């Protein structure tokens, strides 16, 4: 794994033990798809990072400086995953945030994961807490997802469907949920919990997706289900518990529209071989 860590503009060898990201999850992160030495969805990732930092009151390093460090790390990489982690920085014991701590941030480069042709979803018992103050942003407090992912692994599935504490479907453990009702694709709101995914945002902006309050009954009765995120693109769902779905032309069409804008998500293999981050 290739990595680099910084306090403000200064590169450091390791994160200080007093880092608030380690102590309290006081930070944000972005998980970005690398394609041929570039991050095509970077503007949307940066916008979400800046929005989340403003919500939490965390300073963001100069974007041009971040972009230059990213470019240096991914030059010549055909396909991979880049994680950008931003924390408030160092602070003493206690929850009160320091007034002017320089932000600490790091970059790590990982192989592109192997992507199954269709997903088997496990209906997770772990619920997402309703907290509008944190809803939508990709903050570092992910223990709900950790517990849910452990359920998925025990069930031998590919991903898990997560509901909020009122029982409403929200998302997968690491992707947004898409449901096709025969006329349009819909996705649950993330106003109370969940992450406003970068690819989800692109689909909404293109008019290919609508936000809606979905009940569990609407999910299991949908003509087609899919998941989306900025690393794997749009993935069809084949099963959710005992419910089954066959390949649907609406999913293929949505995948094709995405690939026209971002060829890295082409089903023909344009993005390179899965599982490789080649320097």
C-alpha cells in the first residue's frame, strides 16, 4: 500500500497519537476511483469533503495542494482506489475541539476490488441511528457499518441492506440503494442518516434518479434493485434475503449511461482488470 500523511502542508511519517480522528472519529474521508492516472470524479468528492468539513468546523487544506499530492501518488496508476482521510488534527483529552489545530490528512492507494456481476444482499439487523446533524456527510464514525458488514460476512453475502431505527431502508454498508419501480429509478433520502454518495449525486443531477421516502415493501417489490458508489459504479442486485431478481434492461441502460460519461465504469473492461493498481 502506498501512502502519505500531512499536517497542514508538512509531510509526516506517522499520525500523532493525540490525533482526534483516532481518538474520536473526528474527521471525514473520501474513497476515490483512480483511472489511468486521474480521479475523474474528483470535483464531486472535493465538494462533498468541503461541505462535510464546513458542517463539522474542520479546516480543509488548499485544494490545489491536495490535488498536487494526489497527482504525485497516482501518476502512472492504471486502476486503483485512493482514500483521502481528513481529521481535525491534534487535541488533548476531552471532546471539546481545539480552536486552531492544523488539519491532519493522509492519502492511501489500494488495489481496485474485484466486482461481482450481481450482488446478494443481506438484510442487516444493525440499524442506522437517525442524526440529521451528521446525515449526508462521510464522517469517520462508521461503527454501524462495521457491525453490519460483519453480519454480511457471516451470512456469506456480497453486501448488506441497512435500515434506520424506524425501519426504513436507507443504503447498503458501502453504497447507495437504487430501486426501479417500472417507470423510474428512486433512492432513499439521506436527510436523517446515511451518506450522500458522489455517484448518487451525479445520477440525481442527470435526472436519471429521484429521491424518495421508500418503504421496505417498495424495495422488495421493485422490478429491479441496484447499488451505486464511486468505486464500483452501478451494480445489479440479484437477491435480498429470500427475494430474487433477474437481469433487467433498466439496469443495463443505467450502466450504459454512466459509462458514456465515465468509461472507467464500462462493462466491456475499459477500466482495466479488476483488483489491480498498476504503477
